[in-house]
C-alpha cells in the first residue's frame, strides 16, 4: 500500500498522514528576504498532522509575512512606488536563493484598489540589469508603459482599474520566465465598487523555484534555466516560502466567512486549489462575473487568479493545497486552524 494512501481519522478531523516523496525541511527560524548569509539548519520535530504533502514540524517562530489581505484603499487614487532589488531570499531552512524582487520581497507587496480607482505607479530600478512592470489589471498599451527600465532609472505611468478580481503583476523583461522564476511577481486585488461582503480575507500567491547547485561561501543558489524549460521545479510554494503556513497554521473561526484570493505566478504549473474538509460556497474565476457554486477544487491557470469563498464547518485543522500532489509535495501546502466561534 502506498504511503500516501495511509489515513487516520481523529474525531471529526480527517488527516492523511504519510511520508513525503522526498524530504523538504520546514522553517525553524524566521524566513526573511535580506542580504544576510544563511544560518545553519535546525531540524524541526515532526508534527502530529499533515496531508501527506511535506514533512511538518512544531513551529519555532511565526512566519515573517502574514497571509492577510490588506484593507481596502481609502480614496480613489493609489500612489504606488516600487523599487527592483536583487537580494538573498530564504526559500527553506538552509536554502538561500539569489532572488530578483520588487521591494525586496518574494512575492512583491500586495496591491489593492477598487474599480474606478486610478493607480499612479512609479518603478525605480535599483538592480544591475533591466527590469519592468506588467499589471494584468491594467488596460494600457504595453509599448507605452511596460518599457524596460535601465539600472538607476525609473518609469511612471497611470491606469484606471475597470474590472474587479484577483490579478497578477510581474516583471515583463525578456526572458519573462527567468524574471518570474527569480521572484518578480505579486498579487493585485481590484474590489468591485462598494466592496464585497465582510469576511476574513487572505492572499496566496503560488509560484515555483528552479534551483542550481549551491555556490560560494554562503551556498547561495541561482536559477537553473534548463529546469525552467522542462517545467521541473525544486519547490512549489505559497507566498514565497516552502510550507510557510504548515508549521504555523492560520487561525480562523469555525463557520466565519472566509475569502481567499489566489494568484498563480507560475511560471509553469497550474494551481489546483483545494481546502481539505471544505467545499467552496462560491468561486469567482479571476473575480469577475457570476460565481460557480459548491466547488471542491478549482484550477487557477498560470498568470491567472481566482477568489474562493467558504466557511469551515467545525473547529479543527484544515489543510489547503494544490491538488496537483507532486507540487504539494514540493511545498505548496498550508493549514487553517479553526477555533470555536
């Protein structure tokens, strides 16, 4: 019998407990994007529950970046300024990557506006190579706004958001797959005018890392282009870090309305988003138009987004994954911990 087929039923919480296809360590110290050298890995003990995708451990520290969605914009003009920076980014304990970023973050900052708002954007290139910006929510001539910005230069443009939804933004400089694989992407939420019904809101950006061998005194890894072309990632993650919300589950209340904005940055793998033990009340493809009701799993394409609304039926731990389990095994797994309301 396959190790992935072993299951244990504990009360009302169903958990699939199995060893991962390969060992992927979980965070045992704060994950941060910085230029500091990596520290020695500290093994984490196994957790009491998983969904069989990646080894979990007792949390040592909280993640440095919450999944909470930012509050809606006050006013109708968003002045947004980002700087491109190349920094070291810790994907997992002992695994440091030479990342290309917006504002030294992988993913970049979550941006939020509403239909009818003007996004007033400035990009400053603080990196040693050309970079650019492509907002999927913008209806704008790319040859006017999405120019390559040379080092120590900047670009400014505006657009008016017309369509609500969960959108990707990313560097559009060629080869685009390399710039995205190296960390230059993020989520842009456009609310309908008047907003959506009240709910706990979270943002998950799924993405991939394609790594070469460690190099240098700090054992820093960089992009393996052949792996990108073969769509063979070493890690598939939510919000930039392997198992980020697995060892530190996200606290929620049972039966409270939850809204999840999922953006799939890719650059290659579909996100089959699923919450174990739950059924989505509504799924908005990209976020616009009539929702799909009563969905178990929804495919978010590369470069696309979706909005998921649900309630967790009772107290317990609810894993969320991409149901493409080879990718979940590589780190795209997290947990909600539902407490009594």
